[in-house]
């Protein structure tokens, strides 16, 4: 169900109201089934200042994926967005010339899949040296390094110290990627986010809080 200014998602068994502003700027309210629309509207109105701050943060730092993949969309790479030009060809092939993306194709169908494959290639080539360098600096070595495209997490360190990095990381500025790498390596020592974890991160990334706020 959708309100005038926000989307409502009701979840069975949920006890509290949560508000988040997603990457495209939409306000999403997660609510218990028994809370009425008028109550939710008042709750959103009370959070107007916070919501506006989130909109400003997203406008400044979001690296969104296009809703529709077609010629003219922009693709993010290392914190910059580049236009896509479609060129007629018998088979799909995506190239990046440093100024724009060239998608050789019969039509724009398949552009999204080719961009994801491009991100994976770039991540697999560019991120292992960063992980290795920070691993040496911090004295914390992952048992293995993997790459995966996920919707939410940009990185993950499991109980066996295997680190997985989201291939979408290549959309972001290099220093933000660096923060994610240090964050996940710190989880090799601390499997939580208590103060000692953040002290370890701050030892290597003193401005981690500012970088973290820029991750949208």
C-alpha cells in the first residue's frame, strides 16, 4: 500500500515502526499490521527533518543503478558517472574508453547484464591488491576472498574469516572502497560492532565515520 509521500510495507509479527530512505529517494515505512495509515502519516511527518537530511545525503553521494537500462543512462565507476552509447552490432559487447561506455548490440536489451559482468571483472582485477596491502598493514589475513553481487551488503566477513566483497563496490570512490576493505578485515579480529571494533578501524581510517556517511 502506498501513501502520498511514502510507501508502507506491513510485516506480520513486527512490533515497531521503521523508516528508511532508499537509494532512489523513496521513503519506505515498515510497520506492524495493526498500525493505521493516519498514525504512520503522523510518524513520517514527525521525522520530516531527518528524512530531508537523508534526501540531501542521497543527492550528494548516491551511486544509483538505472531503473531502466537503455541508451543515455549513466554508469558509475570509481565515483564518477559515464554515459552509455549504443552501437549497432551482431552480438553484445561492452567497452569502456575512459570517457564513456560503448555497448555494441542489436538493441539495449542485455545492457544491465553486461554492466554487471563488467563490474565483476573490474572488481576481481582491482580489489585483491587493495585487500592484500591492507591485510599486510593490519596483520589480519582472510582465509579467502570472494566477489558477489548483493542488494544490501557491500562486504561481509564470515565466522571462518572468509571475506566477500560486493562487485557493486566499483561504483564508489576509491577511499570508500578502502573503508569497506578495512572494515571487513577488522571483523577478522572482532565479530561485532562494539567500541573496540571501531577503535581498530579508526587506527587505520581515522575519518571512517565521514566515509561511512557517504555510503548510500
